[in-house]
């Protein structure tokens, strides 16, 4: 991989549309109305426009201030506000109002909490399922310092998919991630896989990793039972974040997708603008070509 000698200009294939449209406005209004946060905005996601115009968003719980300060991340770090125990119901109501058939949840880290925020995580999943019994859920969880009792609370709440990202290869982890350890993240993915739920993970490219390291990371994830793998281009959110070392071509991303499928992943999403929650509805077990949204023509409480 090439060494970064200054700011790299984005190639043509990374041009991103500006947000807009009626569906985008609806999501924006509802998120603001319920005083919620999304990783779409807090994380400066390049798929912000596409996902919101499709009427879906990755909702971020436990507030929007993280106790960690990973060098790749644009989420604010510092001392969070107290937990908001009305948040689970507000999230469930937003899912209902958006008529989502699939919901992705993520969160900041709250390392100072005794349970790391896992009980609020579990309560949010329960509230969504109670108010939206037809909605499937993916939880993109923190590592909870590898404490199994916290992860088990989320497993017991029974989302259809639990995702935890490695973010990068083993060698770069200490430089890129705050507090998180490569082996700890592997153990989290393994514990999820052993529970019988679909285990998912992802990494970013362009941080200085080698092709061999990427392939070894795939092997590590397959060894612990990971079924879904996402690979996307790292985009430096601000000048203060870790600099991009290289922009990977779409053709190379396709090669990694082929390699991942050959290694046994059930799904591999690989492309410059792929993020862990992008089109996540495709990764639900036994789910075939269903709409993201409820059918408003049916008189059912599942289709509010």
C-alpha cells in the first residue's frame, strides 16, 4: 500500500450526492422530532443521502458523545450526558412512524457504566419488537470490553443480526482504534456466532493495510463463525482524523468480494462506499426480496 504524503484528492468513483428529496426530509423530520441521533450524520456517512431517500437510517442510541476517541471516527468524544431511559420508546416510535420493516441500531461507547449501556441496548430492542412485531433488527454493538454478560443481554433480546466491526487489520488496530483490541473484537464476534444469531463484521480499507493482511482478517473472522462481512473505503471525516493512505479501486473491492465468498462468508458487501449498515436488510436470515417498508394498503398493526 502507498504511503500518504499529504492530503489525497478523492477519485471520481467517490463522488457523493448531496441529500435531498421527500423521503430524506421525512426521515430527517422524524429523527429530529423524537430527538434521536443517527450514525448517518454523527459519523458523516457517505451513504447519508441514499439511505435516507430510501427511508431508512441507522439509529444511534446512548446519546451522541462517545467515551472513546478512535482516530477514524467523527462522533464527538468526551463526557456523555446521563442515560435517557425514554430513548428506547422514542426509537420504537420512530421505527413505527417510518414504517420500517428492518431497523439498524448502533451506539456510542459508555465505558464508565457498570454494564456499558447493555441494558438500555436490550430494552431498545424489546421496545422495537413490542411496538413493531413485524420489524427485523440488526444491532451494531460496541465491544463492551469483551464482557460476555453484557453481550448476552443483547443476544437475549434476540435481534436477527448482531454486528461488531474489527474496523481494520490486526497490525493497525492499536493506532486506529481507541481502547479496542483486535482479539477482543474477534471474541465478541465468536460469542455472537456461538449463540446461533447471525454474526457480522466489517473493515475499512485505505488505512495502510496490505492485501495479505486483509485476507488474513477474513480468515480470522471465518474461523470464529462470522457469516456477513463488509468492506468499504475509509474516508477521512475531518483534517484531525487519521489520514487516508490510499484509495482502493472498485475493481479491487470486487476482487476482495470474490475472495471473501470463496472463503465461506454467506454475504460480502465490498465497495468504495460500502458501510457496515448499508443495505443491511439483505443479511437477514431466510429473508428474500422483501420491501424495507410496511405495505400501507394492509390493515394490520404491523403496518402502522
